């Protein structure tokens, strides 16, 4: 009796498994086709980008010697992860594709695109509105309408300053002179000369200060118009090898941060006051004396 019940339960389990497989796998039904990439272009073949977000809101970038640079609205090194995020649009999955012939562009927000990006002056992708249910973004390429995930639009629409590399200086910049509020460093015959000299400090202190300018990354890059209320904190000049004019910074401060404002660009690089200390002052490490002091004799108890 017990054996019959066990066999019955096993038979029911097998039946449930078969029915589940039929429901899930749906024999005879063709699987849905995999999404196709939006374009056949490869990101690493692109050397120019143009982002249009409005009549007076245009960003242009160019690849030079393997590195991306902004050429509009400023001439500065670009933040690489921002550029790579836009280049990945080329290989984004097209969730659906339709011929635009006979369709109302206004229905998809493409009569007046919210933004567009042009790759190498040849391929343009326009961004429209979003689907009401799936919230996928409508995009136009030539005569085709596609839907894609919506993350790319927000990368295209990011503020211009977010495309600026947060490094204070261009890549591989060679500093030959630093003029700071209380110190000047100048490279002569391969050695850093200090004014004032600070003979109590080692030569490494000068090297570390120069390296700080080359290596520091700002917390944020801000337009002058977006700065908080600040106080003047001096001036700084960075002279680079081969440049006739220095990079000039106006130093501004609030309670927590220093802002290194470049008046020629109206852009400021924000750093903490601890970081600014490394940029503006020599590290207070005294040179080791040539010999050690002899220990003083211990006093004897009376």
C-alpha cells in the first residue's frame, strides 16, 4: 500500500514537471529575435563627436593622439568616462525598429529633437520623447525610428562642465615654474630653486609640491557662475615647458574648499583645503642632521 502511494506521488511530480516545461518552453514557438545593435559603427573608430542640446548649447570633442579633448565650448582635456558612455550608444540594443515614412514625428518628440549626437560628421542620432509604458527613448537614425534604454539621453544632456577632465593640468604637462602666494619654485639645471629658500626643508619637498599639481584631481569642475559665496585667497601661476604664457589661477575659498578659478575660461577646479595645502605649501619635513646628538648623562639622585 505504502509503495503504491509513493509511486503515485512520483508520477504526479513527473506530470507537474512535464506540464511546467510545456508552459515555459512552449514547444513549436519560435524564440523572440535578439535585439540588434543600433548601428554597425565601432566606438574605437570614432575621432569626432558633436552634441547639440539646443541652439546655443553645443559640445564638440576630438580625439588627438589617443586622447579625447573638448574643442567647444572650451579647449581642454575631456573626461574619458563621459566620452566612452556616449560612444557606447553606437552599439546599444535597438529594442524596436520602424520605418518613419508616413509617421508623425511630433508623436515621438522628433519634430524638434531634445538632443542629437553626430559621429565623425556622418552619422547623426536624434533623441525624442519616451514610450509611455516601457519608458524607452525614441531615437531617429535617418529614416528609421528606434527605441533604446533611456540612460544614453542623460549622458548626452549632461552639463558641459561635466565633460571637463578634473585634472588641474593637461596630461604629461611639464612644469618649469610655480608662482604661489608665499613661494616661487623654478627649475634650473634640473634642480628646483626656491624663493624664499627654506634651507631647513629637503629638496624632496619641492618635488612633492610640483607632483601634487601634476597629479591632483578636482572634486568638481564648476563654471564661475555656479560657485558659492567665496573669499579671495591669492593667485597662482603655473608655467609649462614650451608655453609662452602661464596658466593663471585665482584662488577663492569658503569654509571647506578652495576653488582654483581660471579667469580665461571662467571655470574653477574645486579641491578640499587639505588638498590645497599640498598644492600651495612645502611639506614641513626637516632635513636630517649629519650626526646624532650624544645622549646626555643621567642625573644621579642626591
